[in-house]
C-alpha cells in the first residue's frame, strides 16, 4: 500500500489506495476489499463528536471482525454532510456512541 503526496494547482493532494488485497484464514482465496472506513465517535450524547477516515485493518485471517487505525483525516463539518460524503464514496460508516 503506497500513498502518494504531491502539490497540484496550489492544493496538497494525498492519494490513498481505496482497496487492498484481503485474505481469510479459512480459505486460500484472496479478494479485493476496502482499505478505508469512516468513523463517527459520538461522545456525551452528541455534545462532542469526532468523525473522519481511518485505515481498515482486515482481520479475516484471524476469524475476527475488522478493526481500524486512528484517523488519518478528521472531517470538520456536520454529521449529515459526512454521512452523505461517505454514501457518495461508498465507504462504510462505523458509529461509536459513548
């Protein structure tokens, strides 16, 4: 997985692979799966929210559900905007409510 970072037309552009090769401990086959997951953390009943994109850590090889890293990009906007963006990009959203 290789990220590309460069400047274009006065913008910092960061290219992140959208998919990755995934495997399972129970089957020998490989398949292409999403590399990115959207995370929404709702703390204190909506008083404090964080949301953004994280790398997905495929755990099929261990027979466990996927995990994720810390945010590589935090979204500074409203939840509905973020949810709409994720739907357009076809990125799964995980919501954590504490």
